[in-house]
């Protein structure tokens, strides 16, 4: 609870990228309400450059998991140049005990 998780590699960029979004999904039919923040970074095992920090994600519902990522945030704030060949990492923090069923995708735009 309220502790940031470990950095997890999402893969390596093939091109120079400059605009970023994340997609987060939880596969858990019993979750009722959870506030999560996600950090996105690039770098190596010991050094990270933050791309997005504390992106708020709200999960609510039980039979259907719904999430809201932007919640009034501007997409302009999601611009950060990242060179080709960079490893992308993500980590999250939950308002309650996290479930083991989180998934995250990073979407980078550039070229």
C-alpha cells in the first residue's frame, strides 16, 4: 500500500519516440475501488529517466473493471523524447493492497 513497485521492462524502442501514453488493465472481478499511479521511464537496470510520473488511474466496479486515465490531463504533458534502442520500464503504486493481475502497455509515437 502506497509503496512503489519494482521497475518492470516493457521492451525496447525501435524508433525515436516523443509522445507517450499508457494503458493499464487489471484482471480481477472482485476489485471494488482502487486508486493507482503509474510511472513510465527509459534507461537501464540501474538508471532511469522518467517519461511520465504519477499518472493517475482509477479502477472501480466489480463485474466490469473500468478505468479512467486522463481525468482532465492534457496530452501535451505526455511529450518526452526517447531515443531508439531504449528500454522502457513501468512501475505502479496502489491505494490498497495490489492484486497480482495488473498489466501495462506503453504507447510511444514518433519515428
